[in-house]
């Protein structure tokens, strides 16, 4: 089964009747996805795989934020946290970077969810292919991933400067 079909099957298994949106332009990066959907960058869910002491963890981050490895280390109680390389991401999730969805992986991964994603009514997450996404509400994302909501990001420069 191809990526978007696998994601749709995983969504259906959670009780959601959501079909992935096929885009005309690539959504391989959060910026490209936001442009293709004409939506706020922060409403794009980046599905990032980190290794905490060698064990995979899925970290879902708003498109306008960056995951903070120091916060991840503290939250996970790990000595070492690093982003997984493309080969390990594919091995753990079954998907290639640029299309990694928050669900439908080879096996469930512990999941941390960026609390700042709650700013948006509708989020857009990758649907298993760089040209496919699916819409999802924050609460639904938390439910279907069994994720833990936490402060996992660096402070954005605009907020840091008080703007």
C-alpha cells in the first residue's frame, strides 16, 4: 500500500473518516506545505524522529518552531538526544523524510507534541508522501497519536524580543 493509503487506513482505524489532500506542489518542508495550502506556517505539523539514548521518539512540532534538544533530553530523561538520519527515519516509520505522518508507522512510537500547535483550529500533517497532507484538530492529533503535550521547542526570536 502506498503512503497516503497507509495513512488513510491508519486514520480510519482510529475512527476518523479523513482523506489525505493531494497537493499540486511539494509539501516536503513546512514552508512548502504552508505555501501550497495557503495557511500559517505554524499550522503545519513537522513529524520529526529523534533518538533518545538510541531509542526512537516522534516529536510533532509546529512549522514555525524548532525542537529544542535540551528540553527533549530533560523530558525524556535521556543522556543524549539527536535527530535521526534519513535511513533510521525510514527504518522506524516506514516513511521517507518529507512525508512522515504522525501515525501509521511500522510500530507505535512514543510521541511528544509541541504545545504551541494548540494555537490553531486546523493543523495539517504529512500523509505519507511529499505531495499529501491531512487536516486534523489539535485535540484529535493528541488522541490519535496517544501523544504527550509538552513544551518541546526553542523560544521563537519574535517572542524572545517581546514582539
